[in-house]
């Protein structure tokens, strides 16, 4: 084992240690008045009850799938025998990351509200450090899982040569990413349906029909709404970014083993270590940067954004500089690989920053696009919705261009700008490794990036606690400022997540081909036909495999797969949007019933039945999440059986292209609608309870499932289809009709 490897488990321990320190610091803060403690307890109990119920459903699904994989592995011998175990551990760690984040958030929101009674900076510090618990837990558990599997597989797997062993180890490790992706999709979809059903119900009946303020205790759906912020935007997001983080590292490791196969095991090991070490150093830099985030009392949105941006930008810059040293140490300075791949990493980092800034520009009410969207409320909700849809569509341009530039530059940097031979077998492997390591660079500072994202729902819940506890007006004003910032950072985080998903999914395409090579040998096909001759499957290049399976744009199987992949993005969004709609209808009916039948609610003399609304959201989420999640697993399997390898590659390309653009559109539209509402609530265009406010509330209600259910779930869909295809490669090779 290379001594440099031990920096990886050490970094995971550092991340988990600081996560624990921040958690303990948060718990020491005063939770406030008895009323504040009671409200926080309601939310905490509702969130934990939901999560326990969700995990019961997910465990059943995981056991069934693990048994299925075991049958494929031990009965039909078309599956890697490690897959059932890797699948379960991936799902466990993904779920654990979400659980820890949500537990922290439910304890932090009341304490954030109480800290905001002292000052804006105190509230920001509690919320942000609590969000950092989520960020550091995700990266810490991710690196720990990767390090443990690398040690175990190194000890257990035996192959004819060391070079082949490293390829098998890294492709096997990819399979635990499917477990993480499956758990993440259930968490995102289920949590998204829960939170938006409650949010939409609370807004339609509470704000629009009865003119109640945000988070008013007289609104029966208020507690369910606050619970939803935790189960969707914290637990779901943590599981989501856990699988993104691990997927980027694992795909790069697999490509490194393949790209340097002909150079021998020593160079392979270095290429495998590189992404792990970049991520490890990113952990340390994230911890340092977390301590730099602070602000002054009375700060406006612009100043708060600068405070957040300073920390994330500092981490990104330091990570970019550190990469050159890391890769010089790993690859040595005897050739140019170290700085070529370092430039690829920088390309990914820059793309991440550009996507974040573009998202901030289109969704923050400090900038013109969202301000103009708020202005459209003068003519009613229809124009708010039309302009929001248009804004979201326009906002896709910069992220797409940024990702395109990152892909091209990362590829060209990796091959030393040897354009003349850029599509040779050697250049293709190195270039794709460069693209994959760019995704690692983009996510290397996830510790602090995710902290800015998880901070949002904590600040949102803090505002709800302040409102329901009837604290001083200036406290709610401070939490509103923190919440508006959270809407922007959350939108930025979602843009960041989908950007990294695009690069990771591209790397997973290449990893799929590597898994196909191993699957061929597993089913007894030791050679592939290339140019009239035969080549050993283990020695075949990516181009050889593509030629063997006739993967070209003229192959109808590829074209059919592309269309199915594009359709999957829209079908998935449609199913999740309709699920939110059905669940929200039940919530609206219940809230109206309580206003009608429980006397004295609106006058404050009666107490709403909060528990009933929590139960409605919980049942709806559990029922509605299964269909979309299982669809993402079943379709790649069916496409592989019917259309073969060529069809699966078409499916993944179509899903990636359509899914990336659609996810950016939905996330940015939803974020802009939300902040347009906040802009009006700050006193612009008539302020709260005005006609303009009602119009922006309608826009925000439409945008809720855009930005918190369907949009962020798409980046998991893209990667889950890739992971399922990789895991089922043996079945696709062994049994296909075309």
C-alpha cells in the first residue's frame, strides 16, 4: 500500500472530528424560551418519525435488490460477487449522512432563532456552523467508505497480474455508488414530496386565502412545512451530495486504473490515489475556510453573499493551488502529467465557481433578473409564472457553456493539447481521466460548499420558530435576511451539484465501458473483434469496445436509447411534480377543514391539529416516492436487455443531455420565484399581503416542486441510471436481444 494513501482515512477522521466539534458547540447554545423549545421539539419529532418510516421502506427495497444481485452473482455468474455487499454499504453510509445532517438541523434551528435575538452575526454563525456538520459528515463518511473498501479489496481480490487487479478493484468499488445513488433518490424524492406538499398547502390556504403571515402558528400545516425543510432540504440533500462526491472519486479511480494500464501497476496506483488525495486535502481546506465566514450587524443581502462567497472562494483557490503540489508528489515531475492533470482540476474548479455565480445572479434578489420577476407581479400571477419560466430557460446558457468548456479544456489539458491525436486510444483514456478528475476538483471543497447549502433550511426553520414563538419583530427581520440568503445559497448548491453530476456522469460512461470489458470475460468471451482481427478483452481499448458493439450515431439502438434517455428526464419530472400536486391537494383540503371545523383557530383561541398534517405529508411521501425511484432502476435494466450495450450508452447520453439542462432550468426558476416573493415581502411593490405579494406567492408555490423536488432529483437520476448500467453490465452482455 502506497504510504500516501493513509492521508485519506486521516482526512476522513479530521472531517468527522470537526463535524462533532461543531455539533457540540451548537448543542451548547441556548434554545431559547419554553415556547421555542416546544416548537423545536415538535419539528424534531415529526422529522425523526418521517425518517424512520422512510428507512423502513428503503430497507425492504434494498434487501430485495441485494438478493437479486446475489442471485446474478452466485447463481448465474454474470455479476461481481462483491456487489451485494458494496451496494448495501453505499446505501447505509448515504442514509447515515442524511440522518446526521437532519438531526443536527432540527437541534440548530431553534438555537439559530435564539442567537438572532442577540445579533445577525450570531444567528449566521450558529446556522452556518450547523450546516458545516452536514458538509463535513458527508465528506468524512465518503472518504472513510472509499478508504475501507480499497483496503478490503486490496487484501481479498486476486487476479493474474497486479495491473488487472487494480482495474477489478476500482470497477468493483464503483458498485457501492449504486447503493448510495438509490438511497439518495429515495431521500430526495420522498423528502421533496413531503416538504412541498406541506409548503404548498400552507401557502395556498394560509397566505393566499386567509392572509396569514409565513409560519403563522394558526396555520395547521406550519409544523409539517418546517419538518419538510429538514427531511427534504437536509436529509435528502446530504444523501444526494454524498453519492455525487463518492461517484466523482470512484469513477476517476476506475478511469485511472484503465488509462495507465499499459504503464504498469505503479503508475496505475498513482492515478488511483490522485483523486482520493485531492479530496483529502480539500477536506482540510474546507475546515479552515469555514472559520472565515462571519458578517457585521445590519448587513444586507450583498454583504452576506460576500461573507459566504469569501469562504467558498478561498477554499476553491487554495484547493486549486494545492492540486499542483499533490499531483507533483503523486506523479512526479519527471514528465508533464502532473501539471496537465492539475490544469484539468482547475478547469473543474473554475466551472463550479462560474455555475455558482451564474445561479446567484439569476436567483438572488440582489440582482436584476429576480427584481424584474418581482416587478412582473404588478400584472398578476400569470406574468410572474411566465417570466419565471423564461428566466429559468435563459439561465441554462451559462452553466451549459461552463460545463462544455470544462469538458473540452479538462480533456485537452490531460492530453497536453495534442489535438492531432486527440482521439487515439491512449489520448482518449487520458482525456477522459482528465474530465473525471475535473469533477473531483469541482467537489473537492464540498465540505464548505455543502455547509452553505445546508445552512439554508436551518435559517428557514429559525424564521418559523421566531414567528410561531412571537419573538420581537427585529428577530424575524434578521431570520428573514438569513433565509433569503439561504434561498440563494441553496440554489447555488443545487447548480453546483448538477454541474458536478454532468462531469461525473460523463466519467461514468467511460467506467461503464471498462465494466463491459470485465463482464465479457465473466461470461466467457475472452476476445473481441476489432478491425477484422481479435483482441483480448482485458487489453481492449475504449475505442475497441465501442467498435465491437457498433456504438455509433447511425446505429438505431443508440438513437433509440438517446430518445428514451431524454424522455426519462421529463417523465421523471412529470411523475414527481404530479406526486407533489396530489399530496398538496390532500393538504389543502385538510387545512381548509381545520379552519372550518376547529373553532377559534384564526383568532388564536383554538389549537390546530398539527399532527394530522404531518401524517398526511408522511403517508403521501412514502406512497408517491416508490414509482419514480424504481423507474430509474428498472429502465436501464430493460434497455440493456432489449437494446444491448449500444442502447444503454445512448440512454445515458440522452439522459445526461436532457437531464442537466432541465435540472438547471427547474432549480433556477424555483429559486427566482422564491426570492421574488422575499423581495416583495421586504416592502417592495406593496409588501406583505398586497396583490403583488399574492402574485409572487403563487409563483413561489409553482416553483416549490421545481427547485426542491424534481429539479434536484434529476442529478441523482442521471448518475443512478449510470450506476445501474455499470452494476448490470454482466446481465446486458450476457442477455440482450439486439
